[in-house]
């Protein structure tokens, strides 16, 4: 199902250089986790979004116009123990959202980030390695 992008996004996407970022919000029983793919914290929508490299990857974003289930995965990397505890205490069915934001040449957000996905979080998986833990939230 296609949706209309704000005209400011259409203009920016047609430019020679785009500066995209993802914003992820996960609601967990013990708190809300808000991350974005850039460096440094950013305030948007009255909330602070942490930008520290933890939001490592977003994969499998899919949408259709029938009632079949679709999904996506958010991959967190190098997160501290406090975030691991927050995520691992998650129960299936909490809300997760993903937005696409675009920045102008001054690195100011253009318009309001575009809501790409809203869904229910599945139980996260964690893989430990020498580089640190990787958490995948579907």
C-alpha cells in the first residue's frame, strides 16, 4: 500500500544528496526505548532519541494491502546491561514503531519524520560475541 510523502520529503529525495535516519521506539514493560541511527541525542516530538550507534540495522520492512502478517527486524548492537535488561524483560505484543527522517544540509530535521511501520514486538533474541551483545527485535 503506498502512502503520500510530504512534499518536503519529495523535494529532498529528488536532490543530489539525501541525509536519512531511522527512529525506533519500543514500548517495554519497564520503559520506552527511543533510538535513532545518528550520533548524539536528538529531540523530536517532545522526546529525546538516543543516538549512540546502538540502533545498528533495520531489515525486512514489508507492507501489503491484505490482512497477512508482515514484519521487520530491528538490530541493536553494543548496548549496555541496562538496555539488555529492559529489552529482555519484554513480553510479546508490546508496540514498536519505526520512522524515516530526512535532514537538510544544515542537519536539521525536514518536517516530521515519516512513520514507516507500527507493529507488535516479538520476544527479542540476543547473541553474545566478543564485540558485545547483539539484540534482534522482530
